[in-house]
C-alpha cells in the first residue's frame, strides 16, 4: 500500500541530491589542466559523497524490498532520513572548498552520523510495523555494520579537530565496509524463497 | 486511468523543490564554525519549508490514494498546487537571507496561504469527480485542520508587519498540527476494508 | 513495451525543467516589498513558461495514453521534443531579465515554434507506428489547435521586432487556447470504451 | 526483482544530468542577439552532450529491457556508469567556456571513454548474471560499435592536443554512429517473440 510511491519519491530526492553535488565543482575559467588543480579536493569530496549516497540508495532499496506495508511512521522516518541526506551537497562543498579543514570535516561527520541514526530509526519503524519475525528483522539481527558505523563517525568527528586526515581515513573506511551490498537481506530473502 | 503518471510527476516536482531549496545555503568561504553563523536563519527556514513540503507530499499521497479516476480538472488543479509549491525555494531564501524581516515573512505566509487554497481546490475537484459518497469525501467531512490553516496563515500575514516573530510562531504551529499524518483517511480506508 | 519508462523519463525531465526555471528568480538582498519590483517581469515570464510546460505535460500525458507501442523512432522524436523544452529556462530568464525586449521575445517564440514542431513530429511518429485507424489518429484528425499554433508563433516572432507587446499577447493567447485540455482524445477514448 | 527501481533511479539521475547542463548557458545581460554570440560554443557543447546522454538513456533502456534479474553487481556497475555520466555537465561547461581548447577537449574525451568502459562493464555484469545464452548476450555478440567507440575516444584524447577540431570531429562522428538505436537488441527480441 503506497510502497511504490515512497520508493519513487525517495529515488527522486536521492537522484537529485547525488546530481546537484556536481554543481559544487564550478567550471574553471582557465583552459589548461593546471586550472583544475584547485578543484581536486572538491572532486575527491564529490567521489566520497557519491559513494555514500549510492550506498544509502542501495541499502534503502534492499530494506524497502523486504517491506510489505507502509505506515505513517515509516513515511515520516523516511522523510527524516532524506532530510539529513539533503545536507550532503552543503557539507561536501564545505570540505572540498576548505581542503578538508577540521571544522568542515567534523560537520561532515555530524551529517554522516545523523543520517546513520535516521537510517536505523527507519529500519526500526519498518521492523515494528512488519513484526519481529519479518524478513527484515531476521536479516538485520546481528547488524554489526549498522551499530559500528555511528561509533566510527563519532570518533571521526572528535579526531577531526586533532588531525582531519584521520577523520578522512575513518569516513573512507566506513564507506568501504558498506560498499559490500547488504547480502544479509539477499541471503534471508533467498532462504525464504527456498 | 493515468493516476500513476500524475503521482510520478508530482513526486518529481516535489522532490526537486525540496532538494533545490538546499542550494540557498551557499557554502561559506571560511573554514571555522563561526563561518556558519550567518547561515543559521537560512538553515532554520530550510527546516521549516522542508517540513511543509514533506507534509504536502504526505497528504497528497494519502489524498491520491483515495482517488480512483483522474480527470482534466484534477490534472490542472494539481498543476496549480505545484505552481504555488514551486515558489517555496524563493520565499524560503528571502526570509532566510533577511533574518525573518516583516515583508519576507508576510510573503512566505502568502505562498503558504495560496498553496493551502490550491490544496483545498484539488481536494474539491477530486471529491466532485469521485462522488460525495467516496472515501475521500467521508474522510475530510469535518476537515478542521484544512479550514483552520488558511485562517491562521492570514493572521500570520497580517501580524508579520507588527512582529514577524509572531508570524513565525504561527507558521511553526500550523506545521506542527499537520505533522500528525492524515489519519482520517487511513481510518476511513481501514473501516472500508473491514 | 517500454512505454512506462518513456513516461517516467519525460516526467522527470519536465519536472526538472519546470522547477529549475524558478531559480532564475534570484532572491533579492533587500527586505522590503520594493526589492521585489525588478523581479516582476521575471515572475510573469515564469508564470507563462510554467503554463506552457504544464500544457505540454498534460497533452503529452494524453498522447502517450493513446499509444500502445513504443518504437525507436518514437523514443528519438520524444527526446527531440525534450531538447527544445529544455531551452525554456534559458529563454524565460532572458525575456524576464530584459523586460520583454524584441530580440528575447523573438527567441522565446522560436523555442515555442520548435517545440510545437517537435510535438507534431512526435504525434506523427506515434500515428505512423499505431496505424491511421488508431485512437490517436482519430483524435487529432482535425487538429486545428496543433496547426494554428505554429502559425501564431511565427507571427509572434516577426511582430516581436515591431512591438514586443503584440508578441507577448500572442504567446499568452496561444497558451489560453491550449489550457483547455485535449478533450478530443478523452472523447474518442470514451467512445471507444462504449 | 527490483529492476523497476533501478530504472526509475537511473532515469531520474539521467533526467537531472541532461537538464542541469542547460544551467551552464548563463542568461546574458544584453537584450540584442549579439549578446548570444559568446554563448554559441556553450550551446554547441550542450547539443553534443544532450545527444550523448540521450544515446546512453536509449541504449540503457534497451539493455535493461533485455535484463531479467538485478544483482548487487549490476546495481553497482550501474551506479559506476551514472558516476561518469554525472561529470558531463562539468566537462561540457569547460569545453563550452573555453571554445573547445585542447585540454578541455581531451578531458571531455576522458569522460566519454570512462563512461563507455563503465557501460561495457555493466553489459558484462548483466550477461554474466543472465547467462551467455541470454537475449542480451546474443544481441551484443558482435558489438562492433561498443568496441570501436573507446578506441575512437582514445584517438580523440590524443589528437585534441594536436588539433582540438579533429577531436571534436571524432566525438561528433561517434555520436552519429550511435544515433541509430540499438536495433540488434530489438531484432533479437523480435526473433525471440516469433
């Protein structure tokens, strides 16, 4: 009931967020490759945020796939997640323009942290609505990545003030452990079909 | 007949409106947290408008769910609603940049008012087309929130010239009473299924 | 076969075009209503273009509804139409910023003309593919509006150099005669169902 | 399983990329046609990129149509393709603003090359998942255009430093040979239905 439209709207918002981030890479006036040098940090921050948003889209895709019924709580938990994701272009531009300075790196971590919490809240809302024996509940039973990520983001936020490169390393690391798509849900869905 | 495409297009427009609003938060040049201070009112206005557009999407979602047939009148009433919603990024940027000054706050209220009227017109067009015994007609029989909101927006517009903070309080209050999703339609749909 | 995706993509492009036009209304720095005065022509041009794009979406919606099969030719004729529609934000901004001066008004007419021709080409491609006895072929048999519009746009382009206000009147007039949704197709579809 | 959402998201991203490119054509301040002269190269680069993105959408449409099952690998191969396509607005703006200078033309070719490779990777991922006897595998057996294009892009990148006009000619030429929609897949699908 209405799941289709929830997906369409989320896909639309995510597609726009992921695409307007590229507008932060302002076209340089010079015509030589050297004119691109100041854009390198902006480009790197774009790649990192693209990967993060792609991970969110991917996992969102799997999570909704294991959802049968959409309630008002799920709709709002989803909008809450989209709100934090919508701040990605802003913080991405800020870290890119300031070459990964401490304050921008910490704020980037705050947005990552809030999005991760919003994702967990959405997951919980879906499980509550579908029942603890639902596919999703089984799939995320030992949600190690989901529980570890907020802790790592928190560490990144604090360490950004000490040495922003450590924060950068942590954010890249978390992205890498998530790049593996959520095979847990795929596995449980597979078992169920058998 | 064609309801699907009406939803897809509305979702697309709403997704874009909600997302390009964030472009009004221009990335600051400084790299300290103090550089974010001038952006605080812009951020607050973004949050308010995000919540309003989320409410519209949510209620639109419920209203269309209770709609069986799409007519030419419904198509145009929907486009009329989208027109007023498309002015949100502009007025949101204006109140944000001018720290909630009287004129911008009044104009923000005008856009809220026109969108609310456009929503009621769309609701009426759907009820006329579906019949007074339709699910939607039953669901909105005592549409207290829908009737009260325009009155409150009108008060907000007038009071903005006296003290814009009162207008702000009214706009936040109306958003809060709408944050409760439209359980009326959910309830009537539930009854009907029984 | 694939009609769904053609509609989704067209809806996406149209939704974005209609929404990014609003970005041409730059948020003014002043906080009084007088600061909005220079934006009035930009707002008027936005309203006109919004109505035109809404008409295109509406008629596109009806035309595709009467289409059974999508061929390669239809895909490209559709992309060709979207190309001309994508120039709306540019010409809309140009007439708005220059208070409806002759050259911008003429170019606006050129884009209107090219979009109208592209629409007729798409209509022809669909009729060729569906057969002359198809619903669409019957519906547009006496396509008076479709044939008259390009002539009126042509007149508007020429008269823009004499007096741009005449061109403006013509463009508004054509929009008004199209605002009536394409009841011909609705009627023929209705007959068919009987 | 999930193919629908993959298409919706890709359509959304492609629709946005193709549309925000037009924002690179900044509205000129002058009101005469002469004010458009500096925009001519930007317009030409917009046309070229519009055609390329339209080709990608078209072929993507056909390829997905011949796909039955979506795996995690396909999801990521698709996101990888969208990443390279998302750089189109940037390189399009760069070649347009610098009148097709050598370095921008070479970088444009690099993005074309990477997108072409990403497309082949996606095609391979789909074939691996669907089996070598699948419709798609049959359709692209002698994928001359797919194999030739990267070679031509490579030549364009190198020749851009010698004479950017040769690179431009090559990029236009490749676009032209792809403008013919992928009739191979249509043909094989047609045979299969028989």
